[in-house]
């Protein structure tokens, strides 16, 4: 399953998928690996058909721009992939499947405000910070201010703080930020599911329906979370 984090917001135009994580789940055991895809990947390969004819050497921009191109060129996308409710997300998923060799069964796209709502609906996430990082600043209409720094130690993060921690990169790089994002996702998967998921399901379903785009049903998403809960803690690569 492909998890896409978009940078859309009231102060931004369009949407770039700055966070891309492919979650591979063994359905028999629930064992999971999270594969981070760099947003600055260049020449991403295209699936066969009209898209590969358009970009025979791969997409001619950064990976995080592929979603916007797909949305603006829906006819070309559907000529290769068939009818889809979200050409941009379907194109990103098809490209990632092409260069990883993995089948992508579903995708989930959430913008920054939606990420906050989903984490809050789950009741937050507990996280062991191993390297102090500064907050990158807050999004427009944030629920509360973020701390100036996320210090080393155990933190209980709500959605606003989890988003800030996931976006921080001022003291290192995009690649360390990707690792932080996978750490947040792995902790969410490990801490929520089973009885806890059932308790938070009404508020989570509301957040999903209003802020998240996906080609999976709500029941399928619930099943994925339960699978994650049942297996070993997700590994990250």
C-alpha cells in the first residue's frame, strides 16, 4: 500500500507528494516493511502505453511533481491506466510499482491538515526521539503552537506535533526526514489496532472520510491496520 503525504494547504497552490512510503504487508503474518521513496527522485519510469511514449526516459521532473502532472493530464493517464478517480495518485502508484517491481494494491493520500486529524483521531502517537530536531514552523490554521525543538527522549505527540516532527529537516537532510516519517508511521502501526482501533474508529472514520483520499474502502483500511497490529513491528528501509 502506498502512503502519500501532500503539501497542500491554504497558503500553497497545487499539491506535491513530498512524503512517499510504500508499505509491504505479509497478509498471512502481518509482518511489514516500510520502503521510503525519495521525493527528489528523477527520471521515474512510466508504465507501458501512452505514458511511456510520452516519457521514454522517465518523468522529466522530480518525483514529487508527478502527482500534479497526472492531475493536469488525466486523459494521458487514463489512456494507460484506465479510468481512475484520482489520476495523480494512480500515476504515482503505477510509477513506483514500475521501478520497485512490487504490485501496489492501494494508495492513500493525505494532506498536512488531514494527517493532523488522523493522528488526533487515533489519540496521538508515542515516540522515542533519538536526535534533537527543530520544529519547521506551523501550518496555516494549526490547532496549537509547536515546540521550538523536539528534544531527545520519549514524547507523546498529537497530530500537530507529529506533523511538525515529520517535516523537520533543517539540521540534516531530506533522507533523515524520510527516516523520521517512517519512524512515525511504524509507531502508529505498532500502537494502534485491535481494541484500540475499535475505540477510536468513529472519530477515525470521520477524519478519513473528510480529509483522506484513497482507492480503498474504510473497511479495507481497518483490515490493513489490524494486519499491522498482528505482525512484528514494521521494519524501515
